[in-house]
C-alpha cells in the first residue's frame, strides 16, 4: 500500500483510469463483434453499416488514448478485410 500522499492519489487515479479504459475497450469490442457476426452470417447490407459504426468507435477509442493509433489502424484494417473478402465471395457466387 502507498504511504505518501502523492502515491495514494496516484493509486486512486489509476483505479478511475482503469475503469474508464475498460468501459471504452469493452464497448469497442462489442461493436467489432457485432460487425464480425454480420459478416460471417452473410448479411452484407447490415454488415456494411456495422463495420462503419465499428470503425467510428475504434477511432473514438484511439482518440481518447485507450488504444494506440496503430492498434486502431490494425483493427480497422482487419475488419475491412473481412468485409471485402465476404463481398468478393458473394459476388463470385452470384455470377
């Protein structure tokens, strides 16, 4: 346990910051999960909307400093790649 006044304050701040970051990280992951489920289900119209929403959430979380900007770019790239692959396979099956 911290003994100094400044150390005690830092411990309190860390608890608040952890809760804040956990909330935003969990929210972001939920958006990504919904988009991935829509892509895997083959519902491309809904998937496009959900991917857009997920991208916005990823950018928001990165701007808050919860995740690094390169992690945000990587997550967005992966989800867009999944969508593009699903759209390509749907286009091939329709031909």
